[in-house]
């Protein structure tokens, strides 16, 4: 929709030109959220697309995803053969409520920075031990794990004037076995629970719970836990902090989470669901 | 900024925060539509450098130096794009408002995407079709027939607007460029109940571009209702164009008129309003109690049943003795059912353009189902002679009852009259949820008793309807709710009590089904329970107890004398659904899921009570074709196709030889409006009569001219065959002109008496009892539509009704919080069915012919919606053993129900 309070647009082409932040500014990545709601407090947009960041770079250390990489670009990524966790990328892209047309515009960084419980790029990057590279307005940089970055619905660790530059997925995470479960109240709807399990070659198991909780939760085990142990720890840790909105009742989200935890454990070799 | 649109360069500067959608419309590409303005509906889909995007989310400045393709540029040269042709051939649209975006998306799909349309089309919402026709189009199936003389009634004649719809040329309400157009934005109340002490307009008036700020001080004192009915005293006079009392969060406080939308919005933000907060009430049963906050301090002239108890209407009816009836019962089910608010979600939001023409006359171009009634009420409210007001619409983007209200025209008229400028008011999608209307939420307690042999002994029903802050449609919706859902059953003892209650919430209004879906959910669920209790198949139980042709129909009262059995096909509908379910076809249930079947029926009066009028004027043109003006509006209901077919059949002409314009008060005559399922059965009758009168005139004149006996003369396409000698119609026109003989005719109708139509729905569902998910593996609806004038369209109408009803049955709910605020005012949080949510429905027709409707037709627009929710609830009951008393039946609630039942 038209954002009629916007009076100016900056289109920086260098990092130096980014340091113009003032109140009323918004960084514009894909724009698919910014332009989807009235933004009466904003007066200026700073367009990140003109920075022309390379969307994806696979290295010996893992995958570097530019914050401005679109969902379509990420979905089209051809992973090296050893990266057996790569199918998660497609599974998480398909967990978007948004259609493939939005994928052409929406960005990975934008989805993480929105910090909605059902943000599937949060699920993906949390489960793969993703780390964000954050640029400060003063030229400083810092790194933070995605799982620590997202604090709650539309709430995160980003401070005024900071931007997410990139997301790094380490090689170790990309070579883990994975299992994925997702459910929503409608076909292809907004996720009510999205769980990802990973298991590395050494047998370590990790469960990432998203969408059913206001923020992501992660449970790490050096070896496969028992099903009851896994669900008990999940339930105790989340401690009734189940997300409640029109896309799912808390009791349902809890039941789906515990059910999926068992199924994922079974799929990755830990007994019957 | 330079941009190429459809191969043509443009050089224009968008505003810094402008989105591509409005920029393209500003450049004249009106095929780019606004359904949500938030990226959810896909109506604005265009290509940016060949890639499909939602143009409402794309900053316009990002189009610099790039190529944009809109629906207007999809056809190359003179030929349609194959996907446009496919949508024409399958008639993959109804109102057509979503169609440009649907075609742009479909044309961009690769083979893999086409193999999974549920996923590929999740970003394209259509509220009319139920997507089967869209699927046919993409699959290349042809559902239309070629138009030829003799192929009128009974044939799959394509909709006249098709070529314009698929190319983006069809003009919806706002698809016009008007010089000097001003824009209206509304400030809406943040309080559920408050009195305005003062409004400081000074800062708003100082905003550059703002030309006027209109408040209750500028509005006429005349009270009216936003509901439009043939007789205006059907509804209470409880509404002002702008009031000094706010009765719900979202009520309009003031209107700002400015040279741009941006300035009008800024003007709204700059208004300073001093409110005196008043106590509010949100629950209808609380609102009925003595001492509850009172919403309307109005006298008897307002026609509010009991203003001190917030009752807009109250009704009671009884026959026999229910206490005795329950004593005689072997089984009794009593339950309290709740049906929540849902929104129509027509893709074209409410909108209107108003201006004063050179003669000083007020013109309103509106998105309405009722132009004639709106004209009368505007004249009443503003104290104008009715000849000084013209209201009209071209193509309307969906209605479903929402546009049987006057919610934009009054403000637009006020602004045009006060400023003298042409003005536009366009609701945002959010305003559709917070400031338009919804279905009436109802709490229905029903108690039904029966003997073991299957005979009903008593039906008792207590209905509390929440009409919201205003009483538009409150009384007639309640009356309808208390009628056919019960009167379809033969039972000696009945008692019904109904209350329609004001609360400080967004007003409810007319909605497809008009009360019947709400009470139908309760009654048909209860019938299913009683059948179980006496161990009888639910369809068999219904067969034992439904009214048969000629029997009295007793609901709140015995049916009014003007309701007759013009035909009766309920028995056939029950048989058809039973046979279809017994066939055992449909999808396989996923392994481990529980399976169950459920059915429900509905009866509906074919026309609203109290008279429903329509006029058609038809004449012969110089080239030997026909032209006509019809009153009824087209909003995807397909009635313009039907009118052409009716005229073509009577005149034995090709449907293509019949041109028409419609829904314009300037055409003369009267039309009550396109509501109450009347576009075919009432307005179509007027067209039939007009065409018959013209046929008689043509044949009389041809007989005189040829000297051939009148009985030997007949119409044959573009000529009259006079005993073997043909006179071309163009020639006949010239002769008539020379003799000053008038070859035009008029047909009219009053909608009295009325008939009844029936629908029966059946589902087989599979339920995952672990997750609460429901998969519909078989869906069938049998309809008693009388003579089906256009089988393709009627089937599509039923499929669309089923889809809309499934949305309400499975997940739609406008949620109002404890302070009266709507918490989910967007398509992202108020999900309507997308392609993947809608199963195929087998549509079957009873073989009947009605003695009242044109060519034996009956109405089939609202009623397919009505039996869907209870049939689904009954199927889920069968699969899970759990009775659900509340809609919608979402997986989380089903899961909760199963868990609670242990």
C-alpha cells in the first residue's frame, strides 16, 4: 500500500552511505511487510537493494546468506552434495504463508528481523546454528546466534540504526541429518508449530521448536534422548509459554509440539513415535 | 523516473512511499486491482522484468528503468494470451475482480507449479468461484458453448463481460479517470461508546490539500438505516451520516476531503477529538438486561422494538403445545449453538465516486447491489428531489449482501454536496472489517423431540442475534432465521423466541443466507443428534419429517400467503445426496484417520417478502439487433448472462444479438435490487415479459407488413419468417421508422407470489484425531433450482456458495476482544479459503420446473451456502463421536473437543 508519510528515499551504494540513520527511518529490504501495513511513524526509507550484496556464497566454512537474499534465490540454491541438511531450505521456504510471488521480493534477513513466531527463516537458521552479522550505525560489527536474537513476537536484539548484513550457516550444521514437521490451521497456512530435528555424525541430537512458541526454543542432547525425556524437557522448559493467537490455541500448539518432537526423534533413529 | 509498461515508455515521478500498484493505476492501468493492499490476495499481480509480483508491496521507485507487464499488456497483437482464452473458455471467474491477478499468476506458472495448484495459487484469493472453474481454465477445459440462435435457456452461454474481464478492460467502480477528483478519508472512533464533546479541525484544515473536514455539525439530522429494503420502514432509523455519539470502535467520526489521499490521511491524523467516554456493552444477553448501557436514546418513530433494553427486534411464535410434545417424545436433544461473525470479503472493497453535474444533479457511481434504493434514501436523507439524484454501477466486485447497505454513498454525497468537487471514497481492507458490516452472530438454543418411530413431536428454538451498534437488517434477518430452518419440518408443536440486540460492536448486516445459516447450523445439528438417539439414519429421519408439497410451512408463523410451492424437489435432493454418498467414490482417507459422513438440508423462500420490483426496457436497433436496459446489478452472480439467455430464447435470437446496459437509475423504472436471490427469478421475469411484449409487437407488425397471417409469422434469428417469406429485422426497423411505429417494450414484475427452493449437502470427511485436521474426501450438493437456465453458471454459483460456507465452517471468524475491538482485520489473520482449502463438490440438480420463475427457474444464489456448516459438523460428529456446538471447526478446536471428550 502507499506509505504516504514517506517523504524521502535513500538508495545507498556503499556501507559508508548507510550511516545516515535518524528517527523515522526504516531500512527497506524486500518491503513485503513494510508495504503491507500502514506505517504512519515513518518518514524515510533506506533502500538496501542498491548495496548489491551477493545473495549466497558457499565456502569451506558453510553458507553465507546476504540479508537481502530473496526467498526465491535461497530456494533455488544448489547445495554441494555433502550438505545433507539442504532439503530443509525448501521445506522452510514452503512453510511461508506467502506465495511464490512474494518469494521473488521478500528477503531472508527481513523475515528474521520481523521476528514473528511463524517466520520460517528463523526456524531454518536456528536449526542450522545460524549466526547473524550485524552492522552498527557507528561502523562496528557484532555477531549473534539467531536463536538468541529473536526475543518474542516482533521483538529482537536489533538496536536503533543496526542492520543485519548476513546470516552464516556453519558447515557442521549443513552436514547433519534433519527431520521436519509443520502444521497450520489451513492448507499452506501460517505455521502453528514448526519443529526441526538434527542429528550429527557423532550422534548429537538437537530439537528446534518454533511457531508454537513466542520465540524459538532449542534442546541439545549429546546422544539421542528417550521420547519421554525429550517431551518432558521440552514441556518443562517452555513452561506454558505457548503462543496464543488466531492461528492456533496454546493447548493445540503444545500437543502438536510434543507429538512432532516424538515423530522427529523416531525419524532420526530414536525409537517409536 | 522512466519505466516501461506493456512496452510503452512512461516518464513520471511516483511519491517516495508510493507502491507500484497505485502508480500503475495513476498511469491508467486500471486492470491492476486492489483487493487487500497487503500482499495477501494477488489481485494486483503484475510482472516486473518478467517475474510475477504483488504490485501493492513493490515500492514504485524500484520500477525505475524496468519493464512492467500488466493484464492490459498480456495479449500480444490482436490475439489473447492462451491463458486469457482459457479463462474465457472455462469461464474461470464470476465477478472478475480477482481475475486479472489470477490470469497473470496462472500465465507465469511452470509445469511443476501447475501440478500443485494449491501451492502455486495460495497467493490468489477468489471469493466467488470456489476455484473449480479456475482449475478448469488452467487445465484447458472448456465449459462454455458457442452462442447461436436457439441456444438460450438451458445452455452454457458465456458471460457477456468475459472478453473485458480477461483483458482487464471491465470497468469496476473506481476504474475511471476523473479530472479534479478529490479523496475522502474517514477518522474512525477509538472508543466503543463515547459522546463527542468537541472536534478541533484547525490543524487538519491547515494541511496542504485539505479542502473540507466534515463532522456531525455538517451532517443532516435525518436518521435512516444503512440497510436498503423495498420498504424503508423495514429497518430502524438509528443512523446519521455523521453522529455525535460513537457506538462502536470503528464508527466514522469525521470525513476529511482533500486533493490527495495522502493529504486526507494527514488531515485525519491532525484532528483533535474530545470524547466523553460512556459505558459500553458487548454481550447481547447482558445488553438485554435492565440497567445495561443503552445504545440508542430514540423514540418510537425510530422503529426500535424496545430501545431501553437494546432490542431492535423481538419475535415470538408458537403452534400446538411444546410441553406436551416433549412429554410425548422418546428422545430429546437440547443444545446451545453459536455461530460467530464472519465478513463477506468481497474482493472489491466498498467504494463510491460522487459529483454534481452541470445541471446541479448529484451523481453517485457506486459499488452497490441496490442503486435504485440508494437513490431513494439519498434523496430522503439530504432532502433532495429524487430526480436530483442518480445512482448507478457498472461491474461490481462481489457483494454477498455487503452491498445491500448504504455505507459509502452517504458520505460521498455529503462531501460532493458540501464541496462541489468530484469525490472518491474507497474503503481499505481493514475498514471492511472494522467499519462495514458482518454476518449477525447468533446464539441458538434448540430443543427437539421425536418418537422412536421417527416422528417429530416438538421443536423449540431460542435465538439471540447480535446486531452490533446499528439495527440494519436486524429484524428481517432474525425473522428469516426464525422461519425456514424450522418451517421445513412438519411438527405439531413448535415454539420460537427471537431477539435482535444492540451491542457496542461493529454492525452486522445482510449476509448471504440472511439468518438461515445460523439457525440452520443449530437445527440441522440437533436433527442429526435426535436421529442418532432414536437409531435412525439422519436422511431417513428428515425424509419422515420434511414438509411435502402443499403442506403448511410453519416457522415463527404460518408462512405468509404469498409463499407457495411453485415446485417441490426436496425429496429428489435427499435421494440424490444419499445415492452420491452410497456410491463410495471420492478421495481415499489418509491411513489412520477416522471417517464419517454427515448431511444437512435447507429451504429458502425464493424472493424476500413484501414485494420485489424490477423493470426491463427492450427495443429493436437499426441494425436488427436488440438492446435493453435492466435494473438488476451484476456482481458475479451471472444474471446478465441469464437475462440475455431469457431474451434470446423468447426472441429466438443469438444471445450475442442482445446488448444491454444495467443498474442505472437513469434508465427509468424501478429495481428493488440484486439481493434476496432475485436477479434471475424476479428481474429475469421482467426481462422475459419485456421480450415477450416485444416479440408480439414485432410479429404483429411483420404480419401487417407482409400480409401473412400472424400465426404464420415467427422470429428466426435476425429476421422474421412470415410464412416462408423473411424480413430482416433491420428492414423491419426501417419500415417501422417510416410508419412511426414504436418497436420497444417494457416488462415489469413485483416478486409476488414467491416459491421455495431446496438444497441438501453431504460430506464424507476424514479426521486426524491427533492433530484435529479435517480432510473432506467427498462433497456433494443437490439443488432444487427449478429449470436451470445456465447449467455452467448455476453449478459455479453452487460451488462458490459451498466454498464461502466452508470458509465460515472451517476457519473464518471476525474476533472482537473484550473492549469491542476487531483483532484480525486483514486477510492475513482472517483467512478466506484459498485454492487448496476447497474440495471438489459434485453438484446435482433436482428435475423440477417452477410455476413462478422465468422458464421455471428458482433462485440459487444464497441457498447453496446454507446447509454446508451443519453437514460438515455432522460428518465430524460421525467421525469423532464429538458434537461441536460452535463454529468455526478449526483443527485446534476439534483437537480440544476430542481431548475433552477423552
